[in-house]
C-alpha cells in the first residue's frame, strides 16, 4: 500500500507543472488589453484617507473627466473590496466584483462608450466593506479598496489614483434582527437619509468638500512576480440579470387605506403624521433582488422593510405549513430600516440584494406626513437563458414542477451557485453538482459550471481535499463533497467535453484521491473518513452523515469513493495519464468486490449501510446500482425493494437525484412518475421554490431539490449523453402513463428535440431532431435504432407486438436461397443463418437428425433474460449435430452477446463445443444451455491455444472445451456476464467438460494464458450448473470455475478426469474453483480422477481466493490424488470460508508419487481457512492421514481405517 501511495504522489508531482493554469478566461476577455496581463497596472487601489480600512463602512468615489469626441469604445476594468456599484453620468452600469478570493480577485470589464457624452463626464462608485459583519461567502483582503484601470492609453484618464475624490457615507449602519435557523448572509442596513449625499453620482453634484483618495498598491493581474496584494483575474461570468418586478398583491394594510391597484401599479399615497402602518406585500412567488422604495417628505419617519420566505405558524419549531396562509402566523426575518429626512424624490435601494416572497413593512411617521410614491423591486440573478422545453398535456403538474424547479435554480445562482439565497448564499459542492447539471440540461451556458469547478480547485487545502463550500471566509471541510465536486467535473466532461480545460483539473482530482487513499483498509474499503461526511438530511442519519462504525465499514463512504474512482479512471485514460487510470481502475475493481461481499444481505435482497447489516437505506442501494455493484435483473429487484420497503431510511428531496438515476439505470424509468410525491407535497404547501428538506424546513429555496429539471429530460424524454462532450446521443424514453410528451434540450452543437405519441395499442411514434454532426441511438423496449443529424421519424410497434422471427435450417433439405422462415423454406448452412441479425424473442431452429460438417454457428445479436434468443431443433429425430472439424474450430460461438437459450444440440469433433466469449463488454445477462451433448472435443495432437501449428491465437480457446463461458477484461473489476445456467448436459472425451472462467491482459494489451490478476469475482455472477454428466475429460479437468460470485453446482457426476499437462494448468481436479465467492456445490459425485503428469488428481480443488464456498453431500470416490485440495495463496489470494459438510470420501489418493502421497486432504499453502464437518471418511490404507491443518477438522466427522473400523469421531446410530 505504501509503495502505491508513493507512486501516486510522485506521479502527481510530475504532472502538476504540466496541467496547471492560473485563471479562467474572462467573460469579456476579448476586451482586455494583453499588456495588462504582465507587470503592474498604472491604476492604484484607493480608499478614503484617515478611515479604518478593516471595519464596516460605505464610501463614495468620483472622477470627472472630459472628452473632445465620443469614442467607439471605452473599456475599463473595475473591482473593489468588498463590493462596488459603478455609475457613469448618473447611470448604474456595473455591480461587483463577482465573488472570489484574494488569490483570484475578480474584476469586471465595462464599456462606458454608450453612456459618455462630449465634454464633462462623471464616473462614480459606491464601495462598501462589511468588516466583521461580512457574509460568510465574502472574502476580503481586510482592506477597503477600489480600482479602475483603463484598457488603453485613451481610457487611462479614469485610472484610480489620488486624482479621484472620495468621502465616507455616514448614513449607513448595521441593522440586525432575529432569523430562524443558521443565517450567515450579511446584516440588514440602518439607513439615515439625512446623512446621505443625495445626487453624489450625478454630474452636477458639488463635490468641493470631498477629499483626494489615498493610494495603495498598484493593481496586478494574477501571475505577476512578488506581488503582495489581491491577485486580479477577469470575471469569468457575465453580469447579473436586472429587471423590474412589481408586487401583484397587497395582503394586509393596517392603519392606512391604499389605492386598489397598489402595489401592482404605481399609485402614490400619503401616510398622515403620527401614524403607524403595517403592510404585507405578497410577490406570490419567491424572488431575489433589490427593493426600491420611492418616497418624499415624512421627516423623522421610520420605515422597516422585513423580508421573509414565509410566515411561521410555530417559530419555536421552525414550522411554516401552508406558505399561502398568513392568519395567526408570525413574521421572522431580516430587515432594512430607513429614517426619512423629509426630502423630495428619495429612493432607497439596499446595497446588496434581498430574498423574499413577502415583504413585511412597518411605517411610523412623526410630525410630518410621508408620501409613498412607488414600491417595486429590481430582480437580480445570474443571467441564465432557459433553452429547454417540456410538454405533457395529460399531466400539467409536470410542467408546474419544472416551473418551480427552474425558479429555484435561478434564485440559487448569482455570482456563484448557492445552496440558498436567503440564509447562506454559499456554494456547497453537493448542491452545486445538481445545479450544474440543471444548467447543462436547460441552457447552453458553461461559464457558471466552469466557475464552480475552478473555485472548487481554489478551495483545496494543504491536506488535499476541497472545502465543503467556497468562496468562504470560514473554512469548513465536508469530505464527501470533495467526491461530488469531482463528479461535477465528470458530468461537465460528458455533456460539454472541454478536455483542454478538464485536463487542468486532473492534478486536483489526484490530490483528493490520494487523500482518500490513506484511509484504505486491507480490503480496500475505507476507514472512518474525517471531517463532515454529509450525505442527506434523512431521518436516521445523524447530522446528515451515513451510519458508520468506528473503523468505517460504511457502504455509503465506499460507494461514493468507488463511483469517483471509476469516473477519474475514465478521464485519465481519455485525456490524462492512462497509467493513473489503470491504477484507479484497479483500486475500484477490488473495492467493488469488497462492497458486494461486505454489505450485501441475501435475506433482505439489499445492501446494508454497514458491515453489521442492521440498517438499510435508499441511499446505499441507489449508489450500489449507480456503481454497477448490482446490475441487470438484480439491480431492478433492488430498486423495487428500496421503493417499496418503508423500513429503509428514506431519501429526502436532495438525494432523490441519485435515487431517480438509479431507478432509470436499473431499467425502471417508467416508475419515475409514480415517485414524485416529495415534490407534490411541497406544492401542496404553497411552495413556489423547492424547500431544503421536509417540513419543518429552514430554507424554502434549495436548488438541490430541482433535479426534475434534469430527470424529466433524462428519464421521461430519455435524452442522455452517450460519449464525452455529448458527441453521441442516447435516447431511451420512459413515458410511464403518458401518451403524449415532447421537449427540447440544449446540446453543444444546437438543440435536441423529441416528440412522442403512444397509441392505445402501444405503438410509439417518435420524432427526433439532432444537431448537425451528431449521431446517436434510440432505444425502445429492448430494440435499438440508429439516429443521425437532422429530423427523423421512428414508428415502433408495442413491446408485445414486435415480430418474432423463427429461422429454420436443414442440411438435408434446405437451400440458402430460401428466406428460412418456415420448415419448407429452411436455410441449408449455418453460415447463412449466421448472417441474420437476431433480436430478443427470435428462434434459430436446426432440423432434428441433420448433421453439419465443417460448419460453425455464429449467431449475431442479443436477447434479454425475459425474452431470449432460442437455439434449438424442429422435427423428430436425434439432436441436430454440428461437427465443425479442426478447421472450423467451434460448434457454436457467441461473441460479446448474451440472452441465449440453447436446447438439445449435439456438438463434436472440434476444439470448442459451445463457446461464449465476452471481451470488455459489461453487464450482459443470461445464457441457458440445456440437454446438449458435447463429445470428442480436444486439441490433442493439434494444440491451438497459443497459435501453435499454424493455428490462430484464440484467447477464448486454449484447449478443447465442451462448454466454455469465458471472458477477458482489459481494465479489470467489472461484471462481464450474469445469469448462467447449464443443465442436463452430457460430456464425453472433452479436454474440459465445463469451464466458466475470466482472463485478463498484460501491460501491452495482450491476453495472458495464465492471467487472472485483474479479473474480479464479479466477472461472472449467478452461475448455476445442474444434473450434468461429465465423463473422460482426459486432458485437463471436469468442471473449472474461475472469477465467479453466486450460484450453485448440483447433482453432477464427474468421472475419469485426467491430465496430460496441456493448456495453461499444472494440476487437475474433477471440480476446480478459484476466485469464486458465495457458491454451493451439492449432491455431486467426483470419482476416478487421474493424476497423469500433474502433482494433483483430486476430486475437488479449492485452488485460490475462494470465499464462502460450501461443498455439501458430495461423494469422493477413488480419485488418484487427494479427495480435496486446499491450495491457497496462489496467483489470486488466500482461501476463506471453505466448507465441506456431510460428504462421503472413500478410496482416494492411491498414487505413489506427487506432492500429497498418502493424504486424504492436500493443503498446499498455510493461507487457508475453512472447516470439514459431518463427513464420513474411509481410508484406503491404514497409514493414510486425514490431517488438514489449518483447515478445521470437526469432531462431527467420522474416520474409518482400511478395515472399516471407526478411528475418529462417534458412530451414528443406524
């Protein structure tokens, strides 16, 4: 382990200089003079003299300049600490800077030319510093500052320096009121209008009393040498969107009669002197922006503007209930307070934007009446443009859900993504991953996603992981969110590509994975991960963390880590260091096997949260499906159980994102619409954005709940990326109960349009538009169709009405010019029928009694477990007989396909009888072979495995095989095939009767004849062999199982297995297993095994890396070597949980040479764990030993000497 960590650290060190960058491109980068990137700027950071620079304060700056002519463009670059609003000739033109950090301090680029005039112009700014009251998301250099740099010599007239005039604004103070729950978004404002310098931004304002600004450091872009100040970078995002919003409803007016159309329209009204007024304005939906109060007169009047998402029915519990109701409820929220000065035409707008549905206004006039002239707001949010659409006329609730979700996503994005706009305004990576996907599925925008990725990189601390949120002035580490931040990058790669940028993130990804690697245990699962490992606010998860044991043993930890490893492995192989990709893939492979072993609970059919199997959650089982720890029909069962078993810890609205992905991946996408209750419940509460968690919820606006704005497109419309950069599109609709649905979503090259109509008969009409230079696949009910760019119409039958083809083949009466669709029009050759593309439910029928010589059947196509392709016979007579001969090599060969049922076929006189070969194709399901007769299948005299005697190298065939289910995995750790059944078959004179085995590759990509180092026990899942008779496998072995998890072998007879030292083995057994987990061998007879040239010759071989294999009620008779061999500690690893129970052993080990002379049980290495119990053993000779240490030999066993006398154990009463 330590050596591996050292290697990865060295690789990271080597790679860092190759893949680094210092800034993102500015949104207005084309307007930045390239000379400004080098050296220091002419402009200086300025502040107000004699004022403290690190405390709360509001300041104004002005610069008057003259122009003889109007320029075509006049670009300036502006920034401040903490923030600024910039005006030209009285017009607000820029707000900023976009939030960043001291080492990445953003500046905006603004073109003043549209607002300039000949002669005198005024550039003015208000700058404020929150001091120690600043929002948690606001980072500062702890010095108030303002800077403007002209882009060229012509614009340098406005460079900040001591020619600028300035003043402190004494009208502002801090106003703080109670807020329910954790709140860190900054204080309210106490605004004394009498101290305000009204008109300060106007050209005609008299600034004679203002003073010259104090100069500090010159500005400098990031990358300059030895610069101690803020490192300036161009803002990578566009300016926020601003638009006027009016209030549609006045819910309460106490103490005053207001005009009927106020506040929907501008209607001034007067509040008399010495009057108290209470107004409640209802926006009808949550929003963010700047409240704008226009008023006159009313000297001394006090106005309190309170902002809240909802009123509270029980403040102590944080309970709000129906958001539309106000009666009997309490206002709690932050406020701004205004003290009026009696002036005319005053306007109050807060410095920073606010969040509200309701504005609760208290006004108290003094001796003068106050005129309220207008009250509206300026909406402010990141300028996303929605380019998606979705229509489901039968279910308008779906469109309402998308409307609410899009509003939520908009309000949770300003200068960064934010968890919530009211309480925190912080960018948390767990939230942000979902927000980024909403962006990618609904807009063409990439600026915000890249900004989030970049700020995640900027947050990485010395330990090597990201902070849980950033930017922030208070560090907090959420170790789980470092993994989701990597996942966000993987998503960006899959949907937008941008590999040049993504390559710069790989060093950061390696750093995070290296940090995690230090917590790996020997089985490659994780120990207890430090910091806050937040997963979900689920009931049953303490403080949002998964259930864990003291030393880890947390399925959620391990699954999140596994998913991240596999994502980074793919990126490394695609555009990074392939060796690192292999490294991560190897860890992932081992971890995946350990997860299955450690957390799967057979009795529940689910994955447990911890090793103790006491608790289960939707979270763990969702990630198990997404990580391919469980696949195919098993995954579908897991999804069904986790949706119906209410004893599981339930996912809240946040983690439903992952649950719904799992539902879709398992093939249950049609169920999505049946599991929307969490959103319907919130709609019933009157929410107009999605709340953070179930009621009582602190925040009413959390974009982590807006995942339907992804899933309606990805699951219902079925549109997804099928290659990095969305280069290929995969469309797999899941309409559920919908009959008509359509939509549009953005793609890097344009838009994807899908329109579906499902008839009463279940016939689907799909109209698809793909952008230029785009291709894809359309999948519907197990069938796939190619898509090309442009418009196309697909018309598909219902699932139950797809045509099923039966192809007939007769060597005696067929003709290859026929269509093969009836017995009378049968094909003649196997070659001809192999040319047909087969689909689920098709049949390939060979005429009974016919023989095909020097031919091979090579079927093309895949079936499904519930709808397999059948290969069988028709007519009366003997089994159809395929005799390929040595030149044709195979009888039946299936390559990288599955979903087959082969019944009643005879194959002989070849090298491979029935061969299924899976190479780097994953998660295939179902092979059923029944009632077949395989005989005289050998490579004796003409070995073929390694390309000898002019034969080709065939990695799936290295000696004669009766039935071979075989596969190779270049990357390792994945499932090739699951659901294998071999039943009622007979084998005679095959080098190997039955083989299910995985192989891997060496570093050059060449398959290894004796190579299983990378193949995991997950290569083949659920392998079942029953009622088979294997005779005279003279050259290798009877049954050989390698790299398997789950299944059984029952009622087998394996007799006269022999060994001639061929193939890749050195040893022989009637039944051999290696890297086999959770397997039962029962009611089998293993007899007369011939040792031949090998040291073995046993009945059963626990070869290596065998875990929890039970051999029960089996008979071991007259084998030349030991009855049972425990080898262990070989290429694969130690044996654990090897159980022999209730077996009968007699007459074994009659060889006079070899490694195990005179032993009933052979133990090759000390690294074996297991037990022999309830077993009856008859020694062949009295000097035979039955010692099997370190295997436990239980006292329930009975041992008889050669004379039949009991010498160990207790006789069982007859």
